[in-house]
C-alpha cells in the first residue's frame, strides 16, 4: 500500500511526516534500550526487519499511485511491541524507496504512518485482546488485521488528498477501499497464515531469546515449559511408603 513518490500534495506529505516523526524517534530509543538490555536480541531484530522488507516488497498493481502487498509488520509488533516497528518500518520504507523505487521519500511520512505505526498497533492490540484464544488464532488475526488496517489508512490518506468531485471524501474513500479490497483481503489472509507458521517456528528456534524479552508472558500455550516450572522436583508423599504404625 505504498503511496508513490510525488503522488501526495506537498502539504499533505509534510503533515503525515510531522505526525509520524515522534513515533519513529520513540521507536529508535526503544530499540537502543532493548539492544542494551538484551544483546542477544539483535539477530531477532534484524530478522524481523528483513522479513518486513521482503514481504512488503512483493507488490501487486492496485490503485493509481499505490500498490497492494503484504506488510510483515504484525509479527514484529507482537514480539517487540509497536514502537520498535515504527523505527524498523521506517528503515524498510527508506531502503525500498531508494533501491526498489517502491514508495517514495516525499511520501515516506504517509507510508510510515499506515504501515509502520497503525498496522503494528492494530496487531498488538488484537493479540492482547485475544489473550484467551489459542496462540495461533491470536497471531493469525493480529497479522491479518494489521495488513487490513494499513490498507484502510492508505485509502483514507488518498481520499483526503483526492476527494471525489461530486461525493467528496466518502465517495473517494469507498472507491479506494473497494479497489484495494480485491487484492488486499486475500493477501491479508495469506499473510495471517504465514505469520502463524513463522511464529510457531520462532517458538522452537528462538525460544530463549523470546522468553528473555518477556514474549508469551501470561499465556500458557506459547512455550511448553515456562521458566522455573520444570526446575522444582516433585514432592513425594512419604506417608504412602511408610507401613502402618511406623513399623519397620
């Protein structure tokens, strides 16, 4: 859902940049804090960023001035929380604009707001709200809804910038939503399924790092053995092994 270079009016582009900037700054500080407190999480951070780069680079033609694609931000938001993805998502979008001509620098603020801010917050909020649901169900809806939220925000940004001559904002908004939906809804479902596979794999491959970050805390179905649960030996009832009356 990247908006192309130069497509937004300058005032709109500047406004979205101003709105996004505080989230990105906070995200950079959060990454610095995490890497200082958990040095072994650096590889996981890099992997989350690379995953988002690859998935969001898979673009399909859609609305003029934009495109449809997965986002890859929901998983990172669930693991590291949304502020981290605001910073990582910005890096992803900058590299895509410079190396792939996907998105743009003038529209960076708008793309950051939709994909790296709103999407991750929707993912994290959904994951927390589904705390009593099975882990795979919570991850699926978190990732899929993050994708859909990104496309809704992009449609909103385009409708604000280019309202319909007759029906105004709402006419343009419904038209953009309808055009995006043809490709974005199937993509969101696929991304949700891929996200479940990835998160289940990470539980096996990077379990100690995830637990060190506090991931899965409060859920009983994320890791088979919570820290400390298997370290306490089971108590035996000596009374069952002692003959009646204490005779030997």
